């Protein structure tokens, strides 16, 4: 069975551009990945229902975790986290510090019922990359990419793209290529394991 977890964001060309900047060595060796994703209250009952998998970690938080795993091209080996529920039955705010070993880490924040946040940055030994709206960019949105080096800042607007249609196209192409199916399933399994470790760390 072809099973691809629906992280549409990862199919947007913006992340390929970020990866190319990193691979060229423009920011040196990666030290840390940082991301925030959260939004004001939304009239969506399932987000606040624990029986339906609600909560900020399994909603906004899962994007930040997936992006960290993708951008660092590794799986975390250490977990520290905080999940806050307030008066809700599910977690509505959270943060996580993930240790990826080899001097790499990720600092992630996510939540409901807060001011909108949607960005990530990759911090290296020579510079930093910052990308606006990496997780839910509308089809017409031109994201701003900022590259900072010591005393120098460069900004550029990236071309818009429909990440949802690109996801469907990649899935349809993958259906005809069963050799890619194990990597799709493995990514979904590793993602689920990581989220569970974050929840466990928050309960300590």
C-alpha cells in the first residue's frame, strides 16, 4: 500500500531553495533549527477534542517536528518538552528541545489561541537562514527568505507555488514507483515515534 503522510509543506519549492543554500556552505555547519507555528482560536471542534486526536502538539507542533527532522536530516536522540493545557482538555501551547547529536539541536514552539506564528530558521557557524510562512503558504504567497551573515543581510522573495497540488502530483507519481513506498512509511513511523517521545518528556 502506498502511504504518504500529508505534510503538504514539504513539497513546496521554497524548502529546496533553503536546502541548496545550506548545501553550498553559505551558513557553514548547522548548529540549530528553530521553528514556531501557531494561530488564534479557530472554530474547529476536533482540534480541542482529545478523542479525535486534538491538541497543539498533534496539530501545529507536528509540522515543526517534521521540518526539524527533514532539515537536519537526522532523528533526535534526546527530548525535553513542555505541554500546557490551561482550561482545555488538550494541550494548547507547547515547546520542545530536541537533541540531534553531533552538536545539532532544534528548538520548537507551537500552539492554539495565540498570535499567529509561522516561520523557521536554520542557524549555522557562518550565518543564518530565515523563511516566512513555511508551513501553510497560500498558492499566491511570495515567501521572504532572509540570509544573515556577520554584518550582511540579504533578502529575496521566492516564487509562489501550490503545495497541495504538488503533494498530490508527487503521490500520484509515487504510486507507480513502489520502491519509494518504504521510505514514505518509515518517515511516518519515525514522526509518530518522535511525537510520542515529546509527549512522554512533557509528563516527567
